[in-house]
């Protein structure tokens, strides 16, 4: 049974399972909601005709207004016919048609999961065979629709689709590999092959290595997810597709709302193996990306331009909270010791989660770009007295200190270590500098002789107006690093210094994972080993808006992602805080792609 708790540090998240019974859905959900978990992760999957909870239970859970990770009820109700309608409407991805007189055909139910009802007779070579298979399925399930499509002779492939902040991202796809003795027209995933043959080793999967084909599969999966109206609320999915031998075209077969994830480690399904083998930071970082994204979506509701496709009907009534799916469980957690924890999933169509500081009001405050009359910078000392009373943000503090920041930091060991880093390692090409501040990284990179084009992102608008930034950065943007990184493109190098300690652990794991996804050559950052005394004194001086987090443990658990090597990891003194005179040490890190 799926349980995100199999893969996380119990001090980071705590998941509890709750089963939702089909015959007592409202009673069970009322009970779970009454427990006041921080978040609910829904693993319910049942269709309206199934004898397990699913669509209706999720709708009821959604009506409670609690934060839910997973798929909304209307996502769960989508059919293969809806996928075809979305393809016809948007023309951004392909779905098999039903060409008159063209064979073979494949016959299946228009809805449902796990390829139920599909067997060796599902691929048909004549109209008589099609009619016979349709008749069998209608006898089995008289109230369900049957779909007839052209059978695509090609490679069976699949890719997990994940929302990351404002973006929709396809993870590395895999091809299903069938035994050499299996004919081409039988090399497709039936219910038996998905489970029995996979377990017996008669079929396997390999990651798609061909770059062009990999890109086409990912593009098709993301396009299908968006065309179905799922962006901003769907959370995740898995596109099942076939790549035609003759043309190389990708044909999407189904958008599965519930990837096969979070099974026990010794029973890991294909999707778990994909996360383990490719996702930076593994399952724990993936879970934190889901939690971060749900928080982001609640703060930034997405409005689909074309409505939401539900059983062939477009609807613009999109709730700000998304529903989810499990099968007989609901997970959630209550805060402990004043710090939110993630719930352990229950056991029936829904499971909840929550994370350390996921509300993160300290650094999740939206900032407007200043008008043409910027604020007059103050010294750090001048500004401190008023900060706590005003409930300021990180941007307020760094805007106020912009006139003195460089004069303070240039004398620190932190700046010397940065200078050494950019002198020792090459930084040619494109560079993304997260939390760039007043531009020290760009300056050091250029003065070290690198032929680099540097882009800077920072939460402080006034920092981006300094002459140093204008001199050494080709472009800049105001934003929170954990949000901005989600929608950035590919860079040769990504750096982030002096800022990660403002993120909570969920945000840190999500942002760091995305950094690894977008860097072609290297990533460099520091992790500050701030003491509890330091954290408390910063809060005393500035308020919760400047809360710091010690992320040393999170960094160590994150590990080295597949395909990367760690070339630098040194514990070093960084600086003495100008506000409380406490010394801070930290870890300087650089990773390079293999």
C-alpha cells in the first residue's frame, strides 16, 4: 500500500493512514477532518461504479475546504475520450484515432485504471474481432462505454508528470521492454503484463536515452496535462503513450491520475524506481516538491484559459483547493511542539501530509517592484529598531541595508571563500545566480576571467538597482528564489549564496532539486550552520519575517543526485552577524555533472 512515510525522515514529516470506506465515506471523512491534520494526501482511486472510495469521496473531502495533495475529483473522472477531445481542441499532442478500414484496432473501456478488461484479444485484426471484443466488454460492464482506437505499432513508454510551483514538468520517461519472443502486436501493457509479467521479469523498463525521442515524449505529456485543464491544481500524473515505429510520433493513451509511488522499498513499483534513479534528492525531495507546490497553488490560484475538461464538458468552476485520490486511505498530521509536521497516510482514498514550516509566511510574502521613487537605504543598525514592530520581510531588511551591505560582507571569510571558488573553477557560459543581492557573484565570476552571461534573481528590488548588478548581470528579476527557480530555463551553472537559510526544509528540498534539474554543468551554494541562539536572536531583532533555518541535516540527507559528483565540500567560518555578533560557520559546496 502506498505510504510516503516509507521514504521520509520521521523528524521531518509524520504520515498517518486513514481508510475511507465506500459505504461510510462521509462519516469517515468527517472523522478525519475533525482530527485537524495540516494537510491531506489523497490516494483514493475508485470510479463511480467501483466498490472502493474514489470520486464521490474526494468531492466530499473537497467540500470541507482542507488542503489536499493529489488529484481533484474532476481529474479522477476524466476518461480516454476526454483525452481525445483535449487533443482535438488544442492540437498540441496526438491521441490514436479510429481510422475506418485500418487494422489492427485495440478495444478497451473508455475509463478505469490498471488496464482492467484488456487481454490478448484486445488487439483486433478485423471488424468481426472488434465487434466480438466490444460485446464481451459490454457483457462484463453494461453501463461502461467502450473505446475502439487504431493500434499504434511502436514502443510502449511512460513518463511521470509533476507540477513544480507554477510549472508542469515531465520526469525522465521510460520504455517498456518485452521479452524477445513477444510479437510486436502483443508488446503492450495489459493488466497481466503490468503486474504479473513485470513481477516475473518477462517485461522490464529502461530509461529513454535518445535525446530527441525523450524530448518528444516529455513535451507530449506536459501538453496533455495542460490541455486537460490540470495545470495549477492537478499535482501529478503519469502519461502512458506509444511511439510509432514508422514515424516516431508520440501517441498519448491515457493520463493516469495516480502514479504507482510510495510502495515499500522492497516492493517498489516502476514509478518508485524512476524517482529513486533520477529525481534529485530522491523520494523525500519529491514529496517536498509536492507539498511546496500545493502551498504555492493555494497562495497563487491558477485560472485555466480554456476551462477544465470533465467527461467531455468544459467547466470554469475551478476550486482554489485541489482534491486528491487514494484508495482506502487518508493521511494527515497535527502540529507538534509548535512546528507543523506531515501526516502519515491513512488507508482509503486519501492521505494527508504537512511539512515543517510549510506556511512559511516569513519568506513567502509577495513583493511589488518599487515605483520610480525608491526607498532611501538605511544602515543595518538604523533599521533594526523598527523592523520587529512592522512585521517586515526579508526584502525590507535587504532593501534597507543595500547601501552598506557590500562594505560589511567584503571583509568576511564568506566573501574570500566565494572569490576562491570562482577563481578555482570555470564559470564560462550561462549562469543563474539565485539570491544575487548586490551582485558579488557576478562581479567575482567576471573578474576571474570567465566568459559568462549572468542572470540574477533576488527578493530585494533595491539590490538589483545597484551599479554592480547593472555592470555584471545581463538580466535580473525580483522574486523569491524557491518560486523563481521553478520557472527558469536551462543554465550551464547555478549558484545560490547567503540565502538558503531563509528557506524551510520543504522549500530547500524543492528548490535544490529543481536547481539540479536545470543545471548543465555545475551547482554551487552554501549551507549555514546557524545555531538556535542565532535563530532566536534574529527573530528577537527582526521578527518572524526573518526566521532562519538550520538545513545541515536536510543537505546531508539530500545526497549526491544520480549523474552528479561532489567536487567541493568544506566546512568553513562564514561571517560574524552584524546584528548579534554571533559567529556562523557553514558548508561550501560545488557539484559537477558527470
